[in-house]
C-alpha cells in the first residue's frame, strides 16, 4: 500500500507521550476536581519533564457515570473541566512549548444523556431515531428475556448488557446502562464521528486515541455469544477496517495520528489495524500486563516487535494507565503481572521492592524502539492508593457487587507541593477522591530537589533517550535473568536475577536506576544505560 502521506513528520514513531487524567491532575479553580486551568498551570513542569505529547482522557460534557467515557457532547467541554475556549488555549500553549495534544474518542457508545439517545427514547419502538442504536424486542413470552446473552465488558460483572424500557424495547450496552452502544452500520453514525474528528483536528490536536477500538461493529443478527466462535459477534469484526480507513483519510488531511485501544490475542489480526492506511499505532497490553520476569519480558518485547514489523508500524510501551494497578504497587507483589480478573482487596505489597523494580522498568521501557506512554504520577513513583469503600466511585466496583476494588486507586489526585493543603492539588475542599495519608511525601516539589528521586530519573531518562537512536534492537549475550540489548551505540542492561551481574564492555555509564555494587556489578532489580 506504499508509504503513508506526510512520512517526514512521523514524530509519533519515537515519542514520549504523557497521559493526563484531567480530573486528578491539578485543580485550577479549587472545587476539588482537576481541570484544564490546572493542566495549563503545569505545562512548564511537563516541558521540563521532556515529553513530546499529552494524551487527555475525555474532557467532554458527561454525566461522569464512567469517568467521562460516557460522552453527552463531543463539541462541548464539561463545565467541571472548563470551556472549549480553555481547551483551545491549552492546545495552543502546549504546542508553543513543543508539546502536542492527543484527545480521546469513545466511538462504541455515548451517554444516555446524548441528544441522539434521548430522541430515541422519546420516539418509541420502530422509529428512525432508534436505528442509531441497537434496540430490539425481547425473547420469550411477552419479550421478557434479553435479545441475546452477550457478556458485559466489565471484567467480573455478571450484569446484563441489555436494558428493557417501559415500551417493551431493549437496548444494548456492552458497558453500563448509561452507555448505550451505537449502531455503526448506520451511515449517520459514521458521518458524525468523521465530523467530530475534523472538529478537533481543526482546533489543533495532533492525534486521537480510540477507546475500545475493536468493539464498534456488531453482527447485525445479534446472535448469542459462543466462546471461541469466529467471527466474534461484537469484537474485531472485519467491518471495522473500512471504518478506520475512512478515519485515516480524515487524519491525513491534518497530519493527524491515531492510537487504538486494541486488546486482541491474535497477533496477525492485531497487526491488521496498523496497516499503512488504518491506525498509526496501538497500545501494547502484552508489555503492560507482563510479570517482572526476564524470560517473559523478553518474549513480550520480541513478540511486540514481530507483530509490528510486517506493517511497518512502531511499537508502543506502557507500564500503567488509568485502568490498571500502579506499577510500584504491582511490582511489589508476589504476582507481578496484571489481570483485571485477579484484582482483589487487601493484596499485600512491598513498596520498597516495587519502587526499585519500577525504576528499572522505566529505563527498560524508555530504551525500547518505538513510542513510550507515561501515565501521570508514574514519574513520581506513586503507589496504588487504598480507597475507603464508602469513597469508591468506579462502576467496576459496583457492577462486581463489591469484589473488584475498581480503578480509583490509580486515579487519586496528584501531589504537587508537600506543605500545601491536599498536597498542592489545588483544592480548597476535599478532592473528588481522597488522598492517602503520607501522599505529600511523593510531592513533585520535593522530588524536583532530590537528584535520587523517581522524578529525577524520568527527567534524565527522557533527556538521554536519543542516545538509542531510531534503529532496531539487538539482544546481547547475557546470564540467565539478565536482559541486555544494544541500539545505536548505547546499551541497556536490566538485572532480574538473584545475584549481581557483570556489565558488558562499555566506555561509560550513562544512567542507572540505582547504584552499582562495590565491585561495579549490577544489583538485582536494577537497570543501567551504557555507552558502547
């Protein structure tokens, strides 16, 4: 299919992209909720960190039944975050500092407060308005049974994905009842989303992250779910690729880029989304969920690079995001991988061990070929917070009947200033989620003054990252439990073995996640960058 247009501007192939969960980043107006004014006030911090772009979770008008992923209007910024004019200022001010902006689009569903869905409810069964969604009569006597047996996309939830209305119709929602699924076979749905893309590209955004990118298309017959059936009735359907080709044509008009949230076990099918006329990049969930084990990390890295090679797409590397357990906490546990189904209250963790491993993992991810995503607060070494049950807001907790702790623990408002109220988050009142005791010890102002802090490590890692160039990775001979590779004239070595490791030949030490031992060896759970 040839080279994509504007290939000379492919900044996204090796970018460091910082994820901003606006609600918890910084509070500019003091009302307890993070906002765009707060983000604008921290742009100098982000510029000093050295990131190339900011990815924002949804900032649109929303009832916030699922953290903003229930969108009521894509052309309106939610008043809790600010205004459209402020968003435009933020995009422009960030760009002046050399930082691009990526916004979130949630195409599988909208809020039940979206004008389309409200019109569909008012119009009644069989109306054109309902054709924009998946409305169906029920099964069984009187239609009292759901139209099919599809499972919820919230792991651990047994709640139905169909809700019945008083008029007898049922509507589909793979997530919460407040998030009705759109009918992507309808041309108006496709046209609306292409218009939304143009709306934000016109305002200067550089890219779009696509939530639940493999779920949009549904089998029009809406058959019952049979595990292992191919094709799946609602995941990774072939119709999706035509949708994303039309989106790519829009993006190419603006030099825009896409990153897809694509969870698929089949490497070949995953790669289809990254063909030169579809999405530019996709998130790498294999690496994110991989345990802290040398063999499995190497397999994840090799598999990721092999998946991307046939279509010429860059890999992406991420340790944590707004949906998963913070890296410091996860790496301090007996089971260091991540699985939604395994989340549980009261899982013990060793934060000292987890921090040491998280520091090493930061240097590992930053040395790999491709783009790197850093979730806000990872550069501060924040642990997962224990949220009191009475303060939990995540629907995952409620839809699991209280067995899943939910995702609020990684969404706690950031600590900026150790001696300020609420650790400098900016609120005059309690933040929307409570900060744990001792949160101020992680404050950015303290870490900025400490050359041994996690923040200092991330700043140095991002600053020195260009030494690895843009070329491929070559593994070096190494003892069991040690990962060692070369790129350009730089080496990365990570020791996951139980004993210290001898370093390969090199001219000098560039950066380390921790000190070498007295004999100049690399201790366990430590990483270094070396000049060859």
